[in-house]
C-alpha cells in the first residue's frame, strides 16, 4: 500500500472529506471513509498528514505522520 505525505488544503467537517496537497504539488481528494479510518476528530488547514492509498490511488486512510 503506497504511503505519502501531504498538507491539508481543504477539509469539510460536515462531510468529513477534503483535499490534500502532496509534496509534489498534486492535489489528492480524500473521502469520509478515509478520514473515519484515521481515528482523528478534526483537521485544520496546513496540517501535515500521512496518506495511505490502495493500488488504484484511492485514499483509504489519513493519519498523523510519525517521527522516525
């Protein structure tokens, strides 16, 4: 499962979906189920996230990045 990082560009707390700006400058939308799988309660604009996608590029989970 591919993993990337990005920054929250938009987040709608009502629909629990949003758009991330990946480090390469592309936008990647995430649906409510990906946010729900995160265990997070709220996101703020500019927040860094770790993004897990399936093989087709669909976001399956967003989480806070961990320190190595």
